[in-house]
C-alpha cells in the first residue's frame, strides 16, 4: 500500500467493520474498490493527496476499461464514503468526494414469480417432503420460510432454534448492519418447519455426532483432539435451525444452489437465487394490499426508497396483465 493512502484505507475499513457493523461481504467490496483506487494513485507519480481530480481520473480510467455502470456507481459511492470519513475524522482538511459523480446504475426489475409458479414450486417440495427424508424436509422448510418471511439468505442461515417462536409463528433475524427484527410467517411455513424440526433436523444433527465419534473419516479421533473435533463439528450446528447434510450449520452456497436449481424450470428472467423469493414475497404483499411502510419494516429496509422498487414491479405486472387481457390494450 502507498504510504500516504494505505493506512487511511485500513483505518476506514476498520471503521466500517467495527463501528458501522457492516457485513464482511460489504467490507470486502469496499476493500476491493479502495484497493484499486490506491493502485491507481500509486501509478500517478504526481499524486500526493486524495483530491477530486484524482478521483475523477480514477473513475474515467475505469470507464475506459469498460467497467459496467453499476460498478462505476458502486466505486463512486465507496470513494465518497471514504473521502467523507477522512474529513470527519480529521485526516483531511476537505471532503474530496463531495462533488464526485458517476453514471447512475441501471436499475433492472427483480425477478418475481407469479402466484401460480410459487404455489407450484412449494407444492412440489411438499410432495417430496412427504417421504420423510431429512434433506427433503429441510429443503421444504427453507423455501417456505424464505418466501413466507421474505428473508435474505444470510438471515436464514443464521437462525438459531431459540430465534423461533413457534407458538406465535415469528422468527428473530439479524439483518444488514447487525439490525435485529422479528418477522412473522404463515401456517404453511409453520407446518413445514414443525415437520423438519421434529423429524428431519434430529437426523441431520445425529450425522454430526456420528462424524465426531468416527473422526469424520471413519476412524476414531485421537484423545488429544476429540474435544476439539466435537466443538468444531457439533458446536457449529447444535444451535442452528437449518443444517447441512453432514450436520453442521448450512451455508449460503448450499441454499443458493438449492433455490437456483428449483427456479431453473420456472418461467421468468433475472437472477434465479434465494433473493428471487424475497422479491416475490415483497411484490405479492403489495399486490395483496399491504402498505409500503409495512413492507419496508417487514423486509428490514433502512430506506423507503429501497422498498419502492416493488411498487414498480407491481405496476409492471399490472401493465402486462392489461396488455394481455384488455381488448383495447
């Protein structure tokens, strides 16, 4: 890192991580953007401080390299946040990024399943779960809860058993910025969760115990590391609601692979990951008459503007229905 910029970047990343409580993923994105800025500044031999001209040259260079507008917009936001922190923390006499502008990212409408598609998807999972197989029970409960509570995938994998209030059908989740909220879920999700917790989860948890007893590879663990093995294997899943096939807490990649596979044959464009179910839930709530503010709270959005994208989705769906059904469309 350059001597005049590197220490400040490290300080800012620590500020985001420790004080702003940003997620590891978000901090990594800021680190990548500011690391690129630092490399650019090092290459500019006459650069001795962070100023507006340097930031503009950096964005111009990225544009010439063909980076997408969304990437340019994100980089500009990273630079503005960094420059503002330098000023407010006294590391700089002025805010170099206050007048920095970048092309606005094109906001595409998120993928949303129709009500029939969502019902068909969940019915297929329910039929598979009727076998009583542990993973099938888990997958049904995962998709039901993602849709019913409009959860982010990171929120879902972080749920512990104590976070569920099965009597009131609510779940406590930790969202972006370490903000906690309590979200309701409906009767179908409750039934799927109850079956999984009673019949599927104990089977998956037992697999973790079997791996500890067998050393994970069919051999007995050595006495010196048996306790550590138990802590690493069972301890990672004994509080988690959703477990992987080997008994540890399920990870984001597994859930993403599950949902993406299910959505492959479902009509519609856009990303086919778990967030599509969150988009679908939010849009269906608005279609059903829910108030925008209530949906904002349900989703855990800090800004109402973020939630408003779903009003555009609902309007677009209405126009599509109009064009299809009205004789003089």
